[in-house]
C-alpha cells in the first residue's frame, strides 16, 4: 500500500533523488577521509595496535551520524508529499519546500528531544522544549509527519497529534525487506566483481548500491510514517 502511494507521488521521488545525491556525495567524501586516516596511521608510531582501526571506525560512525542528520529535511519532504497524496490532496515541489522550511525550526527542537538521552537531557533541553517522556511509546515516528502536514510552527501540537496515532505493525517488515535486499545487492555485486562474474565491479560500486538502498529504505520509511499518520483520525485518537 505505502509503496503504491509513494510511487504515485512524483514530488516524493524528487525529494528521494535529491537526498540520494546529497547523501551519496557526502558518503563518498566521508569514506575518503576515513580511508585516508586509516592509511596514514601505520606510519605514525603513536598509533599502536588497533588504535588506527579504532579511529577509522569512529570516523565512519561520525559520517553515518552526519548523513542521518543531513537526510532529515529530505525525509520530511517525502513525508509531506506522501501525506498529502494519502489525503487526496495535491503536493507540488514549491509547497513541499515551503512546508519543510516552515517546520525547520520546530524540527530542530524535535532533534534535540531525540538526542536527549538520560544524563544529557538536563543540559540539552530547556523548559520550552518537549521532553522525551511527553511522547507516547510507539508514536515518535509520527511527529515529523505531523509537523510538516499540520503543525509546522508548533512542536507541542505536532507531538499531541502524533500521540493520537495508534501504533501499527509493518514498519519493521519494511525495514527488514528493504535493507535485506540492499545488503544482498551490495554483497552480490562485490562477490561478482571479486570472482570476475561481473567485470568492472569493485568495492566502490557495492558501497554505492548499499548507500542507494539505505536512501530508498529511509524514503519508504518516511512514506510509511506519513501514510499511517495522514490516514488516521487524530481528533479523537489513541492517547495515554
């Protein structure tokens, strides 16, 4: 169901392609930096044992975290387009950009809430922010769709509307299926290049396929969350 709604939303596909280009470009740059760091460490006597490998993994972790943040506005654009489509309303490129920009400030506040793990929340959040405990378990995925569709200037209102969406199964299967297919495609292409079955394929091609698969997975996840939220009656919905 969500795939058909997504495919019938050209604006969502445009946001996905733009996000894929930006994320892919940054992923290549981050991988080059991490690989350069890894190659340089053996020549430095300070990097003993596995310290160089550890720094390489830490660099990759930072790259992944940065890419996740960079994807957020593109995921919000997908959510807006699919949510509008699910409600039977048009979704143009310009209105979607406006919706994402209008919700950017509240989206940043929501990112603070997501990052506020125990021990950090006291320093990161103020009394004007939304505490993690204010979000009903299972309703967190619907806050961004609520922001871009209904409450771009009020995070508290978006959280209240998201809290009224009853949890629905299917998201885990979507992630498992998409990521599984991405891993199989990347591994298959890499092995094909190593064995010579697929000439001209190396680790960079396999990595590109994996990044593309993750981007598509994230886009479909945003579409699923938006479609679920947009088709629920949140005026008197689930809330605890």
